[in-house]
């Protein structure tokens, strides 16, 4: 096994696309740009590419840093890198910032060429399918016909599943972690609360706040607070915060008394300073809308029938946002299609957030899976 | 068994208290009024009184109607009435609207005699202990020294537990349903989101919106939406709404697409038309603060040591707001004190809301328990 070393500083690149992107809604996104970051080297036969799809609060910046600043470390740096479970000494890893994002790709804050103003409320609703199609064009540009693997967690896992159905011939392996075949009513309900918080913030201005020089910070902060509660398990919150008081005594008012309040407010404020409110609406709607079984009368087995990839699925015992049962639904539908599936339900106290954490059993499993892919593909450096 | 008949129309009464109510915060509530409603007849030796404590969105109006209007039916009408589990042919049932409420008792919308203006932001933070003390004064006024039972669900169950500890000699039986010895960090987190929604609504005006002729409707609606998600189980939402669309197709926007969104918005709007925003803050804070074990270094057994009542506790299998495990904590602490405890974990798909529903097994159990109390007390009409 190679020594684990750091990927170091990264430089994202921009790709401009002139051909409009047709969208599920019937609309289309005219000329647009996507930010892309890659790690490792694409091999001669272009067989070692792994696409990593990002979830809600993430981007193309999967691993490494910018300018040596630790605070810029990529969102899945513990998973992707030299000697890491997805080993960049063997794999060429691609991170793509999805359209609609606020981290560099064309999104609601970008200038709409038709008006010379930020897209704002006029940015079209994009879906998981739309993102996957946009990603496919990036792979075309990179000359990658077939992925060794597509991989993602949460909303990223939905994209990985979508790839396996929508571009089946281009996917050898699909790694979908802490995900679901669709959102439950409760999941949608939390998203709706988050969206209402943003939309009813007077600084939202119907989505066109850019022109007003304001940001709907309160609404965005509240949306993030709701999200955070659902990412953590009840147990994780209990052990991290419990009923601990910030100042040791009750204040008999509505300011911060408990540490959990302080933590949530801090998370909300931090997020509202870096994230775009319209992007938050778009991402939660993409989550709501993903439902491949819907076109098959609710039959997930029928929806997954076109998939030819081999699958690795993983879920976490205390994840109540995308509970293990939701992964099992996918596993059952794949098995009904006689697909090859590995599935692990991983003990973790960390709720949905576990998929981003360095849980040894989880990482060992992903490592073993990618070792096998490398072995099957006879990749250089395969052990 | 008596035929079940309706209590019919009720007339609440107002009780004025001139002596200030000392509060846990160190402040006190000056002269105040409470609204009280009673059902059945107090017997000669005043031994048949049952106090029913209300939870968040409820009041003194436990059962019966006003003006024959079905829409005014009391919040626990399926539990309290002639021939019902708490049988008003035998028991004298008392409902008291707690101070801080918006249903008639002195609260933030009442006039503060010191200023001639609504209390608003200056209304003192009240606790479960404060409410119980206020209720005790009402019982004094009614000449009731000792309760046959004190009873409540959720926040009402916390009051019932508090009675058993704080006024132990006045409680023969304590019936605490779907409750907890304190809120978890996750519970507090949801309350904090709800409060932030209200406080950041520009129409809140720091709590003094009355003078501005507005109501923070958006914030209050959002608070209610968050609450509703936590009252229902994931399964109940799935079976009631699933991913059903309101108009049969996706709208590719941020308006209502799913029936769950429509339901939540409707519940939020309805609530914001009848509830007071300051009361919502007060009630959620009273929930946050209740923690009898805190004064005993977290030892619930020590906190419950003074209680001499016999106990009935019940929880519901799909209640994730006040999960069965929280009731079991109370049961264990009572057993460690060698108290007499009956406990039932009731199968129900309805989440926390189950405590208000007509679940036969649950109602049969409460009925049997109150039959035994009547038998022990040799109450008239006891069967």
C-alpha cells in the first residue's frame, strides 16, 4: 500500500459550452460554463476515470487545497487522493460543479446573456437528469467514453444512480452512498420549510436580490439550520451538545441559552455568507424531483432495468434523512434485475453526515471495492 | 358501561388573582386572570377532581363545544366526557389555560397594567413549574386539596410530572402521556428554528407587533410547519401524502408541487391566523427549560424521589419527538424510587399526534386506569 500523501494545491479549469443544454422541464440552458477539477492522470486507454458527483453544499473541489490554505481543503479529501480509498495514483478523478451552483459554474448569480442581468429568478429549474447530461458533455470533452466508476453520496448518490440508468453503457461501476431512490414526504417537508424561509425573507426580492445589493441571509441561515438538524443523528446531537448551556445558566429569554442553539446559529450565519439563496432553492428542488421510478408507475425495478453497471451501495445506521431502508429499496430493485450489488450498512453514530467522515470500516470497504475495480481493469499501480 | 354522550355546550369562567405569581426566573407576574373550564360535578368530599394540563396548541377548553359549533370541540373531547375514558359522570375534570397563553388567560397580548399597553416582549418567561403553581392556586380557589389525578400529554405530561414532584401531597395519580423528562438537543434545535422564524419576521417588531397593527404571520406559519413535521411520523406522512402531486405534474418552480407542501402551508397559514407569536416563543421555551433532573446533577431518580403518586405512563411506537425511550427513562427512575408505575408502549402509526387520537388500545388502557382509581376512591357511579 502506498503511503498516504496529500494532493496539494489544485487549479480548477473552466469549460465553456456553446450548445444549449436541454432540460427536463422543457426549457434549456443557453451557452454556459462549468468548473471542473481533476486529480491523478488519465491513462492511455482512458479507462481509469472516476466521476465524483457533489451533493448540496459542495462543488468540483473534491480534494486538495487552494494556495496551501487548509480551510480550502476539498469536501471529500479523506476519500480521494494518493493512497486514499479512491487512489489518485491509479484513478483519474473528475469533479464537476453542476449548473445552478454558486461555486463557479453558470448559476442564478451568473449574468444571463439575454438581459445582461443576473439570472436570479429566471434561472431554469434543473434536475438530477440535467446535471448528469451536463456532466456527460464534460466527459465527452475530456475524451472519456466510459467511466471506471461514478460515485457520490446523498444528492451525489442520486446522480450516480441516474448515470447508471441514463448513460448505462458509459458506467462500469456505480458507487452510491447514503442515498435514496427518491425523497420521502418528510424529506420534501423539510425542504419546503427551508425554501419558505428563503422565499419569505424580505431580502429575497422574489429571487432578484442581486440588483438590490442584499442577500436573504436570515432565510438562508434558517434553511441551513433545518438542514443541519437532519444531517445529524439525535444521538450525535445528544453526545455533542446534549442540554449543555452556553453560559452555565438559563437566561429566561429567547437569546442563546443552549449550546445546540449557538451551534445552529453559527452554522446558519456561516452558510448564509457563502451560499446563494437561489442555488439552495434549485438544489432542494432537484432533490424533491428525483424519482426514477415515477416514469414506471412507481416500479423501481423497471426504472433500474437499463443499468448494466456493478454497484456498491452503503448506508449508515443512524442516518434518518436517507435511512438504510432507502438504500435497501435500491438493492432489492437491482437484485430483481440480477445486477451485481455489494451493500453495506455501516454502524455510525454520525447520521447522514457520516458519508463525509473518516469512518475506518466505511473507507476500508470503499478502498477494497476500488482495489477490485483496478484489478479487473488491470490498472497501472493496481495492487 | 354508560352510553357515551356528548358534554354539549360549555361556558368557561375567568378567575382573577391579585397576588403576584412568583416565577422561576426571579420575576413575578402581577395581578393576572386565568380562564378555567370544568366538566362533571365535584363530589361532596372533593375527592374526584382530575386536572387536565394542556400542551402547545390547546387551552382550558378540553371537551364539549361552544354554541353548538362542531368546529369548537375541545382538544381532548375523545378522552373526557360522559362514558369516555375520563368519565365525567364520575370525575370532576378541570381545564386551565396557562398564563402566557393566547386563549384568554393573561398573556403577551394582554394589557400590562404598568404601561396600559400589551405586554408583548415584556411578558416574563414562564416555566412548567410556574404553570403548575398557577394551577395550584386555581385548585385552592375551587377548594380542591388533593387531585384524584393530574393528566396531560406532551408538554401537558411534563406539567403532570411536575405536579407529582412539586405538590406531591396533592396528587394521588399522575397520568403522563407521550412525554419526556426533558427535551433532547434535537428537540431544542427544532424549537430554536421555530423561534428564529418568528423573531426574524420583520412583522415581529421585537415582540411588540400589536402596536404596529401587524402579525408575524410568515414566521408563525413556518414555526408551525416545523412543528407539524415533528408531530407526524415519517410513515404517517408517507401513507397520508407520499410523493403525491397536487396537480398531477411537476411545476418546475418553487410553488406547491407536492401535497405535503400544500398541507404544511395550509396548516401554517391556519395557525398563524389564530395563534400569538409571543405565546409560541414562551411555550417552546417552557419546553426547552423543563428538566427536573438538572437540579440534582442530572439524576432523574433523585428528582422524582419526592413523588408519592401512582403513575400511568404511555408512549407511542412511532413518536420520534418524544420517543418511547424517553418515557422509559421516567419509568426506570420511578421504579428506582419503588413507585407504583403502569407503562404502555402503544403501537400506532401516528407519531406524536397519536396521544390526541382515538386509538382503541390506548383509550381502553386509560379507561381501565381511571376505573381503578374510581374503585379505589369508592367514587359514585364507579363500576
